[in-house]
C-alpha cells in the first residue's frame, strides 16, 4: 500500500521514536515502553503474535494483499489493547466517573503523569476509556511499523470538533492507507476501519482538515519535551467561549468557520425561534448563544438523557420580540432567558441543514415549563462536591421552602400513629442524628442516592421502611445575565432561629419519647389485666 510519511507531531515527546504523552483534563497520559514495564511486556507479546509475524511465510498470508495484511494487524492490535484495558465496550461515555475512582485508587491527582501500563489488567486495574485505548493502539501500531497512526482530537465524521462539544476527553486513532484516512475502532467493533468522509481527495488537504493532537507543520522546531494540552475552549472577558484548535489558539480553519456560521444561522432561523416561542408561550428573538460548559453539561445529562447523546449542545439566550418590553421571567424581572438547544444524534449532520431543537422540562413543584439551563442545582452534605440538577425553578424552590416546616411537624406527628416497634426505632434514629439541616427537601425533587439511603431509612416492626426527610445542604442556579452561578437560599420558612435548632429539636424529641413511654406503660398494664 501507499503510506503517507508520518509527519512530525507535538505529541512525540520522548526519546523513543514512538513514545508520547498527551495532557487530558484529568491526567497526563504517558505512553513509553522504555519507562513502563507493563507496556513493554504488552509490546513484546504483540511483536510475537501480530499476524504479520505469526503467519508470515504461510500460503494464506502471502496470498493477502498488502492492505489486507495491514487490516489484519490492526484488528489484532485493537483487540489486544481492548483486552488489556477492560474488553469490548459500548458505553464508555458513561464510565468517566468510574475512571475517576481508578485515579483515586492509583493516587493520581489532576495533571499528574499516568503511565498507561498502570491501567492494565496485569496491574490489577484492567480499565481504560476510549482515549486510553486509542493511545495504546497508536503506540503499538507505530512501534511495530504497521502503518502511520495519528490521534485525532475528535471523530472527524462527527460535528463536535470546533466547539469542544464532546463532554469527555476523547481521542481517536486514525491511519493513512492507500490514499485514504480511516478511524480505527478500539471499543466495540474492534479493528473496524471507518473511512473519514471526504478523504478520497489529496492526502495533504485531507490531513489539514483533520484536528489532531498538535500541529503537524514540518516548520516546527525540535523540542526536548513536546506535548499538547487537551483543554476546554478559552473564555474571553465577556464570558463567551472562543472556538479553539487542539493547541488552544482560536481556530481559523475555513471548515470550523463554516460550521460556526451554520450554527448561528440555524439558531437565528425562524424554525428554531418558532419552537422557542411556542415553548415560552410568547414571541421571542435571538440574543446570542454559546456552547454549554462541559461541567454544566455533565450535571444536566443526568436529568436530560437526550443531552447525553446529542451531537451539539448550545445555551441560547432569547429576549422579548420587538415591541414587547415585559420581562421573560417574572421572578427577578429578567428580560432574557436561556434555552438549551441540541442537534440530536440522529438528526441531519449536513452543515447547510442543521436542525437544532429546544429541550424543555417541567418544574416538579409548580408544573410549569422550565429550561434545563434554568434548573436549580443541589448538593447533599454527604457529597459536597457532587452537584446534581433538579427539574425545579426558582418559584418551585420558594414553594418547597414554604411547606417544609409543616412537613417536618407532620412527620413527627405521624410518628405517634406508628406501631410501638417502628416508633421506637424512629425515636432512636432521630435522637442519635440530632437536629437536621432545616433546608429544602423533597424525595421526588431531590432524590436520595442509593448509597446514602440507609442513613435515611428506618426499619421498625413493619415491612415498609420509614423515610426521613433528607434536606439539601446548598442550592445554586445559573445567572444568564452575569454568566455565572449564584447561591439560592435553601433555608425553610419558619425554621428555628440560628442557635436554637438544638433546643427546638430537643423539645419535640422529649415530647415524642414521653408519649411513647406512656403508650408502652398503658399497653403493659392492659396485658397484665388480661392475664389476670
């Protein structure tokens, strides 16, 4: 086959010809067999068992074309990489949280170097995301001189490159074979080659259109340590993200500029604005847009599954249509609102025919329509760094705060109607835990995670567990105008004054205990009379 020479790249960073490192948002991945024994062992295994070595000289092998031999080797390499890092996988985007647990187990902090061999099955881990598999495929492919292989920042056949729309760090191994570019699948269909759209023309022009980890210009000077950062797009003083190339500088690629123009044209178009107007119940006009920040997107995905699979996602600011001076939001009197627009995974990928849709939810408290961008976010005291999105508006928070104390009092009142065993278990639990945080709570709006449920369930003599209110520790919401989060007061209306929480709680616990003791005494006396 005709191979295009592998150009010098910023990811080639070590003394070895094929060694490199890539800086992802959570880890700096180091791929170098010279300093990584597990990787060195895998490379030795691949050298001995790759089809071009194992089957060399056989009639069946020699009958294959050069491209068929290369494809066979790539299939073996992708399979070996996958087996080393967890096997066949189809939902790697859902495993980012699991990888964070792996980093914690390995004592790798953000930005620390992570030799890829530490993730291998032989080291007791056996877990790697798509980006780790891609890096391993690239390394082995070039170390065995199978064919040139490059890491792409995003899949070239998907509309996610210019705005960093992929919510997690990604990398894709891409080869050049017989005048075309192919992406090597290293997750599900191991070793399958997916031709890059439009790669049939000149290889040079095809490469220039592909975003890679690092600039491939031959004019780059040699460096002692060269690597590329994989970071979110930079944010100007206005708070608006600037489209970035992999190296971090604003993109000037005609392809990226064309996509940016197509997105803006679609969001300003009548079809999209008609959707937005229908959802809000009044005519609106376009005021601006930006990509959804990666951290916010990850939070919203749990409540809006369609966002997880979306090709593109934007926060679109709308304002009242011309001639309408009334604010779009009653609470706070904001003239603007922020809507979530996505291009679904199954929708048209044609740059000239993008069809974004508006994603809306329903406030669990007021039942009014709510934009995901306006959802209240919350945390529990047990997980202070894990923010979650609730389908709840600011007006809905006010309602929960107004009724919260009544619900607490009602909960304690209902304890009197429980069986003796259940009531005793509840009193013991409440007394041991002490006064709660008198903040907003609601089991359907702020559901308690499964891992925390045991602390808020009381099992008495009845089969059904009693659920104790689980208040949030903090609330926040996104300020569209200021483009930042702001704190939302979570304290219940009518809650005990600061410093009097313990006193308020002790009074009610004492009353509940006295009634329980009296009830037990009466029942005990009744049993004695019956025996007599």
